C-alpha cells in the first residue's frame, strides 16, 4: 500500500495554512515560505520529487483524485510534486496573501511562457489589449504575432500616462500589460493610478515585475491583478535555470490554471529545486546588487563621456518620484547613454573583462549589452543615434567593476 503524504483535504497552493508567516518581514518570509513539514520531511529543503506517475491506493482513490482536481495534491507529473508546490507557495507568500489577496502561483518553463499564457488565459478574439510601450521585446512580439492572428488587437501606450490611460479605454479593452521599470529604458509607471483606472472599468491589469520582484515592489498590494516574474532572473539568481511565475488572486486562478494545464505547462522538479534554493538568498543578493549598481551608476554619472543614467533611483529617470513613492529599493540592472557612437559603445563593451556579453541578467555575474531601444517603440520616441549600454551589476566587488569600466571607457575616450 502506498502511504499518502498529502491529506485528501490538501489546501490549495495559496490558502493561509501558515498564518504565523504573515507577521514576518519579507526577508524572513523568503527563508520560511513554502517549507511545509509534509513537503520537506525532516530536512530543510523540499527534496527533488522526480516523478511522472503518482501511485494511488485503489481505483476509487484515483477516481476521487481526478474529481477533486486540487492543486497541491499528488496526481500526475504534469501537476507537479511537492518540489514545485513548495516553490509556488513560497512565491505566493512573498506577495503577502493576507493583505493582497494573492491566492496561488503557477510555474512556467520560462518568463516568456508565463507572460504569454497569462495573456492567453484572459483574452479572446475581438478583445483589445493595452501594452506599455517599454515592454520586453518578446511581449511585443507575441502581441504583434499570435495575438494578432487570433484577432486580438494590441494598442501601445506611453509608460508615463498614469490615470490618463482611461482616455484610451474602449468597450473592448480587456487587459493592460505593464512593465515598470521598462526593459532597456527604465521609465517608472504609476502602477496604482493605472490599476485604479482599470478597476473602474473591469479591465484586468498584468505586471511584468521581473526587475523589482515582490521584494522591492509588492505588485498585488499596489493594485495589480496578475503579477508575473521571469524567475530566470533574480529568483533563480545563478544563470542556470529558465522559469516564469504567475501569481494571482482567487478570481483569476481557475482560468489561469486551466489555460496552463491545457497547454501542458510544467517545470521540472530539478529546476524548481534550484529556483527555490535561489529564492532563499534573494533578499541578501538583491541588497548587494542594489548597493553595487548604485555605486557603479554614480561613478558613470560623474564622467563627462556619459550623457545620462537610466536608473529609477536617479532623478533624471522618468518616473523617479513614483519609484520613490512605491518601491522598496532598486535592483542591479540599469542602462547608460554614453557620448559618441554605438561603435564606441561596442568597443567599450568588447574590452571589458569582468562583464560578460549575453542575454538575460539577475545572476551573480555582471553583464554588458549594447541595446537599441528605438527598435522597440510604437508611440514614444527614442533617438536612434543614442549609444545605450545596459549593465547588470553582479556580486563581484564593485570597486573591481569600476576599475574595469574606467579602463575601458578611458581607452576609447576619443573614439567618435
Ligand atoms: C528576461 C525577461 C523576461 C523573459 O524571461 P525568460 O525566462 O528569459 O523567458 C520577461 N520580462 C523581462 C522584463 C525580462 O527581462
């Protein structure tokens, strides 16, 4: 006989079965969340439950399981195991369910899958989606590709629009996808104002909260309906796993789950284990990313061959005052507009020794990328001649990073 580990009345992933957690600070929750004794057993971390088949006691037992279709209950590998449930629950807990109404988190094999499937679960042909003009390029690609083919229209809006977004609403406006700060250019949107306007018209708001995570911006508490994080970045934190997470209140839970299940979305227990392991140290890492990024940004800001710093904590960043009002901190990713050409920017990047050249960010290592915001804009302008370098400041000694940057910037000081 197979011994049952999870009770028949297993709670849904977001239910409040560890109320003592709610009193604790985000730093403490990051350590304690999702570590239920029935999942961890006698050890600290929820082990890797590698499984496709889950075994039942009897035919009747299986039939009951099918009928219940509950979340955190053994069923079949496609619905995960304690390894995935534990991570999902931890991410939900980080959104403060007691005050925000967060109910559960679905895990996806990438951040892109999380964003796009969240959109698919709420949009139907004929609907209009509003999307912030500084959204992540693949989100724009999905809107202009598959969504368009399905008869869903996307209209882009200025990320600084605030409550005036109401002027863009029409009878068919169904959802708003926001990203704050925006990819590449880092403008901060007035998320509470946009969500307030949307609520009046029953329009669903989604936020790509990858840069801040709920640690620096508790999205659901700020009025967002559905919060999305590319866990690939700071949650995993070690550049070795792709994953996405969607957290929602009960109101949207069943339709999100249904769409994810129909599309067969599942993450491996090994990846979930690594992501959970990353999460435990995320607060500590984020604080170091924040301090080092600020130090490097101030160093660059003081140079006369740097035109501007695109970092929400800098007064020059559009929406800086809103960042001060709404965010608990800043992470390690920002851009810098330098003087001279894109060729000069590329020469500097190529010459750096402590910064890797590659996509993604949020890992322990520093990265530099030549970016072209002008290619990803519809309703706002970006000067195509601007040479923009996006930096991810990792966990190396910030003085070493500054020495590396100073050497490369100086070397190409006179290059046009
Ligand atoms: C990287 C990223 C994503 C996508 O995540 P993947 O795991 O790479 O698919 C989505 N949004 C933002 C803002 C990102 O930086």
